[in-house]
């Protein structure tokens, strides 16, 4: 199996598409840093564009939530406000005093597991 047969999304390995490391309250600048280290051949701007695309899709499906951390205060954001903020350059700067966080919604994890399980169970009978 050659390298060209590996599934890709936007020219990157499928792992990039699946694993943005969105877990519990992941600051966006940390996600960006991790991906820059994983895929150093891409510019930070390319990573930002791909992250925004992926988070936009997941946000519209209501799979993730966003909040703005400002000092000791955390404010939940609507998906539309969060998606608008993703386009702002300052969102991607390392700033522990004020930063945007994203998290996987718990029900979505259960839903994804059930979908995966039903696919796997369905393939057993084939």
C-alpha cells in the first residue's frame, strides 16, 4: 500500500481531520500549537484555516461547545458568536488571561460511540 492510498482531507492525513484533540476545555491556541508540531510542513495560517473549517462543521452539527475565558470568568458562547471569533487573529495567540476554549459535548461522544458500534456490529454479519 503506497502513501498515495492513505485517506486524506485537504491534503493532510485523515488523522488531522479526525483528531483536533478537542476534549475538555481545549484552548484553541494549544490545538494550533500541537498541530504545528505534528505537521511542521504546513504554515500556522494553513493550520488555522483547517481548524476553523473543521470546528465550523462540528459546531453547526452541535457536536462541540465554545466559551471565552477572561481571567477568572468563563462565558459560554453561541455557536455563531464562537465561529465569528475563530476568524479573529488574536484568537490564536497564546494568552492565558483571555482565550477561546472548545469542548466535545458529552452526548455527542455517546452518540458517536453508538454509531461506531452499530457500524462495527453490522460488519461482523457481512
